[in-house]
């Protein structure tokens, strides 16, 4: 069969059929291959499309996540930026307020200094005029004395001649009588001179006695001591008083032992009083007690910890206050110990006036006066700044604060001019440099200016009230205003009842009553204002 099959195939007809079959098989294979390839391509395309969609979704998700993270980051940074801007704005506002306050203070000081400068110029003019008047009177007196001496000589010669002629005495007896007469006259003049000098000495003794008395009263005045040696601490409730005292008083005893102060717990609601003559110890005790009340844990161990902590903080605070004061007063090259003692003056007052602020003010006043006199303003400023340094330690060392301060500064190499100004600004020792009286003048100005000290402020207000009361009591006066720290009163009169001529009389009467009824330094200017207003309306 195989042979027959091969024969059939090899035959022309079989060969054609075979070729046809092969062609059909090949075509079928090609078609099937194409179909399979198209299917594979379609599947690949579907899969690629699916992969692209998945990639796009992931890209969108990643994009949204990145955008969300970016927004959150931007919001966070914007919030931080706004917070920083707000903080900087608040700091700028605080700095602006401080600068405004300092500018206002400088303006007030400049106004006061300008007013004092004008007053000094007026005084200089008056002094020059008075000197000219005195010189003229001295010349007149010299002429009168010369004429009197001539007349006296002539009269003496006449008396001698008359005495010889009338009494018929010898020349020796006449000379004895004349010498006796002259001796009596000289003794009388000597007695007058002695009496005058004794009166002057008595006035000086009274002034020194008054100064010493006032100084003693100031250092031992009960009201002054109470105000400067007592601190009132507010407590949240009266139940805390029991915790401050502690069981059987152990807490208050531990507190007083650690701080060296007296704690007074009485029936006064909401207040515990801390009393001590040392201002620094009193401040440490007050701050420690406030911190204990805020903490709530009050027992001896905690009290010792808080007090020790506050002592360290107070020491650093005093050093910083002293350095800041030196910078403000423009004092250079000051020893750290002196600077620290100046910082302690922040906690010392005199009649309500802070001694550190008083020292800074005296320093600037000394520089102004020294510059006007052609002296060294830097040395004068240093003298004024250190003049009351002894007050930071006068409760610990015996003696007056000028000597204490001078001895202290001498240990750290201060110049002789500074030491003399410190020791002599209350006339305790003679002044050896011109800076000592300058410091004394500036010290008096700073303490006596209106509003500087509590007693001065009360007298100042009473003087203003009395000045306005006198002016308002005059007939025809509508209003009266005391201005220029009481150196001027401006009076507004009724133009209907007081004419221009009567306004002069009103001013003179007010000035006369002020001179008779009030005691004041210098002079007070009375200004009467009369204003006539006529109003009409055109319709």
C-alpha cells in the first residue's frame, strides 16, 4: 500500500493534490498563526491599557497625596510665619512703647531744663544789675566816707583846740582825754561788730541744727520707716495663712530663719506682711513667699530651697540692674563691686523717691551744670552717679552715708574728685574741687523738684490749690489756673464786669495777697486775661 500510495503521489494528479493539500495546510497554519498573534496582540493591548490605567490611577493618587502634603506643609509654614510675624510685631510694639515713654521723659526733662535755664538767665541778669547797683553804691559810700573822715578830722582838730581853750588843760592832759574818748568810740564799734558776728554765727548754728534735726528725723521717722521696711504679700485665701504658719509655727520660723525678716500674719484679710530694715533681704523674702504661695508646697525643706534659689536670682538681678544703670548714665570703667552696690540702690527709697533713679538724675544734672561752667562733664556725671552709694550699706556699717560711700569707693581706686564729692555733698567735709558743690546743687534740685518726693508733692499741691483759691476769691474772676509748677497763675476775668483798667487792679491785688499769705521760692507771675467776644449771624 505504501508503494501504491507513493505511486499515487508521484503521479501527476497525485502530485497536484499533494501540492494543493500542502498549500492549504500552509495557508491554514498562516491563518491560525495570524489569529493567534492577533489574539496575543489584543490581550497585550488590553493588559497594557490596564497597566496604563493603573499607572494613571497611581499617579493621580500620588499627585493628590503630594498636593495634600504640600498644602499641609504650606499651611504649617504659613502658621509658623504668621506666628513669627505676630511675635516680631508685638516686640516692635513693646519697643515702640518704651521708646515713646523714653521720648516723653526726655521731653519733660528738656522742658524742665529749659525752664531752669531761662530762670538762671534771669537770675544772671538780675545779679549783673545788682552788681552794677552795688558798685555804684560802693563808689558813693567811698565818697561819703572820705567826706566823713575829712569832716571828722576837722572836727577833731576843732575839739582839741576847744578843749585846750575851754579847760585850759595841758597838751598831755588834753591828749589823754581825747584818747579816752576815742577808746570809748572804738569799744562801742567793736561791740557792734561782735554783736553782728554773733548774730550771724547764731543763724548759721540754727541752720546747721535744723539740718541735723531734719536728717535725724528722716533716718528715724516712723512713717518713712514703715513705708520702706514693710512689704505686703497678697494671698489667694485666708486658708493659706495656716499653711504659711505651719504646724506649731515651724514653717514661719523656718522662713524667718532662712530670710532674716519678720513675717506678720494678723487678721487683715488676704495679706501677709514681711518686715525688715535690709531692703535686699526684704525683697528676697517677698519673692520667696510669693513663689511658695504659687507652688503650694510649704514646708521647711522647700522653704530653704526657694530662699536659696531667690538669693542667687536676686544677686544676679542686682548685678544686672547695676550694669543697666551704668549704661543708662553713661558711666564707664566702673568696678564690678561698685556697680553691684549701685544695683542695690534700686531697692532703697527716700521719702518715696527711688535712690537709683535719683542718682541717675543727679548724674545728668551734674553734667549739665559742669558743661555750662566749662568743667569736665564726664567727671561731674561720675560724681553725681556715685554720690549716694553709701546708702546701699548704711544699715550695715556705722556712720553717715557720705563717709561710708567715700571709704568704699576709695578701696576700688576712684579719683580724689569723686571721693570728695561723695564725702562732701552734705558739707560734712570741706570741698576741695568744684565738683563737690555741683553735686550738692544737683542733689537739692533732684530732691526738691515738684513731685520728686512725697512730702514735697503734698506741699506743692497745697501751694497750687492756695494760689488758685486766692485768685478765684477776687471779684470778677471767672477761672484761675496755676501753671509752670506754681511759678505763674493765669486768671480769666469776666469782660462785662472788669474792664482793661480794672484788670490791672485785679492783677496787683492778687500779687499782693499772694506775697502776704504764701511762702514760696523766687517769684510768681500773675497774668490776667480779659477777652471780649461778639458773635452775630448773617441770614
